[in-house]
C-alpha cells in the first residue's frame, strides 16, 4: 500500500512539478509579450473561454449522475428549468464572456440571432466570438466524447461595440484571430491557434489547470484514416464515390486500403485525425446540398487549426477559410485533414482520376 502511494506521489510530482509544464494562463501571458502593443484583452478572452470549458467539463463528467440528459421539463432546486446539456454549455460560455467584458457579439449554434453583449467601461469589448457550445451532444447519452468549438474575430474597423450587429460576424475564416476546441474525452484537452502554430493543453483535474502537453502540433501530410458517414453513400456525388473506392483499394503508393474511423462526433473525429493523420469528410450531397456542418463555428475554426498544423480544408472545391459567409448558421460541405488526402479528394471531385483507378 505504502509503495502504491509512493509511486503515485512520484507520478504526480512528474506531471505538474515546478517548471515541468506550463499552465494555459502562463503560456498565454508568455505569448502576449511577443506583441508589444498587446493590451491583454485577447489573453483575458482566452482565459474566460477556458474557465467556461472547465465548468462544462465538470457538468459533463457528472452527466450520468445528474438529471441533465435531454429535455427534462423539470425544475431544479434553484427553481430554474432544467436544461439540456448543450443549452447549459451555451449559457456557461455566454456568462463567461459577459463577465469578462472583452466580447461584444456572440454567435452560437444554440441561438438563432446572435447575442449582443454589454461591454464594461474598463474593457474594450472589441472581439466577436462564435461557438458550438457542445458539438456532438447527441452522443452524451451513450458516453461518447463531445466538444466545444470556438472562433474569434476582431470587431471590424470603424464599428463601435455599442453599435454592433450580427452582420459584423460575417467575415471569412481568414480573418479569424484565434480558434480552438475543447474535447471532453478520456482526458479533457483545449487545443487552439492564434496563427502561430497549434498548441494543446490537457486538463489536470486535481489542480483544475490546463497544462501544455502538445506544443506546436503538426498533422502528418499523408494519413491512413478516413472518416465519413458512409450510410449516406447513395447521395454522394460520383467523384466522392470513386475517391472512397480508391481509398479502399489494396495498393501501394500510398499504402492502402486505409482504415475507416467515424465516431459521429466532429471534435473527436477531428482530434484523432489531427494527431494520427487522416481525412474527415462531411460532404454536400444530393439530399443535403449545403452539407451538414456549420461554416462559422465548426468548419472555419477547425480549418484555421488544420492549416496551422500543416493540413488542408476545403468544401471539395474552395478553401474553407476563403468562403464569404452570408448567414451566421450557414452550412458547408467539409473535407479536412492531411494535406495529401484532401488534395486527392479534390482531384477526384474534379474528375482527375489517375489512369489506374477502377
Ligand atoms: P451537432 O452540431 O448538432 O452536434 O451536429 C454535428 C455532428 C458532428 O459532431 C458530427 O460530425 C456530425 O454531426 C455527425 O452527423 P451524422 O450523424 O449525420 O453522421
Ligand atoms: Mg455542432
């Protein structure tokens, strides 16, 4: 028994002993020094998001014990209506951004119109944050990983926070100043980019801190995994059908067949492919001509991250980050992951198949 306790102490000392791991907060402050004119507002915004993520993480970890599944219609002990967990997560992120005062406009999958926040006299409120508070929430009831995805923009020049309207959020993804996701998985991680590489932090639950565990993440140029809901095959365009058959061939260069991995929870599928190499596809189809995933708070932030990690993202034809959004909840087809795999998928869609294909 004593021995177990001793080894546990050693492991704990190693995992967050002095100087070994940087906390998210320390890392953000260190990064801020690279920008001489930084006011700290962006750092405070990231801190606000990470605090909300910790609260959502706590609720998800207890989801099986709390009566938070589905639309309960119940009233809780505080007299509040019990909410589905995705709505509770939405409220948590809105509250954190409202308290922090650096954000003047929120777009969320859980809110149809966009939310204009009052900014504090002592803060500038010059950021716009778009998020999917709990992506893949239909998986919570079966204990599968879910995630939060967020995208950050500056308020466009010439607009004051008090005059902001939802149109200010309709900027192409190339204008993002930050993007990230939180995966509530076997461990909880926050992964983000500000355009200078991708950094992953793992939540150390016993001290409640995100610790830098994955500095400067890069994704393999060529992976071996493909992730797609093949149940929709009959509605896929011909080029995509041929690409799937090409991936399933027994062949070399690159070595195939590839393996299918599809959780049906975008953040989890994306995170696995980012680390191991692969392609995630949710295409526009004959049945859903605009695709399923949302451009502003699903495709754009993940596209920013994957490009920073050396990968590629398009709708099959156009780079995701260059698409001009027309509406907050607009959908898009999405091909995202290892560069060589996305390039090849795009070539198949253009019908440029190599002569040896099927
Ligand atoms: P949601 O935002 O309503 O949770 O839907 C998005 C989810 C993604 O996490 C996942 O990649 C996709 O829907 C799965 O869709 P499907 O069940 O059609 O394969
Ligand atoms: Mg979603």
